[in-house]
C-alpha cells in the first residue's frame, strides 16, 4: 500500500546507468564508489529524471526514468510517484506547468574519455515545431572532477565564431569536414569546480577528461552532425529523429561570438548567498542567467537549514556523505546519488561534512 505521507519526505533515487555514444565512466564509477570497471559506452547516469531515455539499449529499467525504493521494499518510478498527487509533489505553482508528470528540472552525470559528438539541443519553440515535444533543453554543467589522458587538458567547445554562417555550417556538414566544424566553435579549458551554461540552440561539445554533472530541462533530444563518431557510424535517425536535414539545421542558433563574449555567456561566476558556522551556500546559476532552472551549491561543515522553496527540487551529493533530517525521519545522501524533494517537504536540515548541489525548476 502506498503511504499517504510520501509527498512530505525526500526520496533517495536508485542508481540508473545508461549507454551513450561516447566512452568514459571510469571517473563516474570512482565517484559513485562502484570500483573501476574501466571506460566504456556505459558512460552516463540519469541521476534524477522523469523523461524516457533515448539511446541504443532498449532494456534500461523504466526506460531511464528514475526510481525510488518505498518503505515496504518495493520500487516506484518518479513519474508514477508524482502522479499520486501532482500538486503535492510538484507544488501549486508548478504542477499545471509541468508536462506529463515531469519534474521541471532534471539531472544527469557523464564522464568523457573522448570528445563528445558535435551537437545541439532544441529550443522550446523548435522542439514543439519540429519534434512535437513540449520542452527544449538548456543545460548547465558542474565539473565534479577532471583527468588528463595523454596530456590532453579538459575543455569544452561552444558557440559559433564570428566568421560562421548557416551556409558555411551546412557546407561543412555536407562534406563531413569535422575539423572544419570544430574550427567554427570556441574551445575553452575547464577545471574541477567550474560551471558552464549552454543555452538551447547553441552548438557545443564537451571535450575529453571531465566528470560533468548536468542540470537541464526535461528533454533528451540531441541533434548530431557527425556521421562517423567513436565506436560506430551515426544513422540519419540518430542525427535528426526523422525530421530531415533541412529541418535539423533550423534547430541551430546562428548567433556568433567573440571569445570574450562566449566566455562571459557560458562560464558562470559563483556568488556567495550565505555563510554559517563554516558552511557556505553559493549560487552557481541564477534565474538572471536563464529562466529554465537555477542551481546552488552547499559546502557543508556541520549543520545547515536548506533554503525554503515554493516547489519541488533535486539534491545531489557531489562530495562526501551527507545526512538530511526532516519532520518524520532522516536520510543519508551518498556521494554520487540524487534525491527528489517534493514541494510539500519543508524544513530539511543537512548535517555532516561534504557538498550538496541543489537544482530548482524553471522560474514561475
């Protein structure tokens, strides 16, 4: 029987590894305390998700939708949990604006041993018009850890340089001049602790050597422009999901940037919100940066009352094991795991020594 108090407590989410086109996973295994299984295409974890996985493996549990274990030992996926009482779980300001029992913000983590494929995610308008999907995908990356394999420094690619036009981009694609396409984007080095914001419609690719925690809108559509990548060729369907190449090229923003402009736009500056007895709460992404979500980071040393929020949100243990105390119970958040916090759950105290990332849904 489902407990009628489920909307008043946070829910620890189960491990939820998925397969991607890129290889990695060694740092992800280490971060989650799983022991190293080496790099492979099992390189990504859906930390907190209410969307179905789009990818090559068809036997992913609950299609990649996150699950939690109830007190009776049974599992329930996050969409089904939310559907028990949308208003109580998502919040009165959100439940009518979140499509199909979705959370308003999701999180995943990937570990790249190679450069990810050149890609773009649709804007909200493009997703509706071309894909028949209600949500686009703006995303932000919190760089949890890095590695340098064979001396290659971690980096990302993003935004068109000033010389790029839609015509040039299409010509390079038609010729499959990957070096030429890469040369159209700015390359920016990154380190652990950095935060990067990629707006929907902006061409990008994560470089090799990063364990990146990604917060994003409720969408898994990725438009790809490389026919041959990593371990196998990429099909037309995997590039454009059947909408055709002409429509695919309408999903890119062709705004161009100087290097200074793209760094200013994508590399976020941390802002301290509060310091209390050795703990620090910082804003990583603000609603002024994007209205699609916001992110905070709690560096915990002792005890800290989590900030109130009039809606649901996600917690992710990014460093150390953290304890949560709330009315009616307690919960341990291991490093590398996510927690869904319903809107009706208030007054959570975090205790311990570690780090929690907090991801809030879109601005209302």
